[in-house]
């Protein structure tokens, strides 16, 4: 079982930046994917960015060029640097750990971007 704890959300003006962090504990294996998803008001949860244990990143189109995902396998952490934020980025952001198709989720952290 894996526990995920996010931090770093908040309120920011459009064009600003935020950095989200997630710490994983429990039965964590560095070879598995970690990443970030988000769920905006009235919307389904969607992928933002993920990274394999080997460091290969995958981004949603909306995140490309603005967001950067990174991870530290030694510390079991994953980070999402978000720049040039837009009001449409407003959502609850969830950390994700995936092993053999089974997902573990954090509690979520709210990101609000004001116009």
C-alpha cells in the first residue's frame, strides 16, 4: 500500500507560478510511474503529467511548455513546476502512483488561478 501526500497548492494570479510536491511512502518502487492529475469544477479528472521511473515524461497538451515534472527516486518524491498559469488551470491536483495498473492517489491540493 502506498500513501501520497501533496503540498504546494494555493491562490495565484494569472501568469504566476506554483510548485506542487508529493511525497510517497509505503511499498514504493522507483520503477513505477508517478505523476499528476487534476479535476476542475464540473469536469472529469484528467492527466497533467507523468514520469516513468527512468525519467521519461509525458505531458497533456495543455501542460506542454508551461509545466515541468520531476522526481527524486531516492526520496520517493515527484514535483510539478507550473509556470504561466491560466484561470483554466484552476482545479484540485492529485498525485498519482501507478503499479501494475493499480492507482494510488493523494488527497489532492487546490490550485486557484485568478484572472
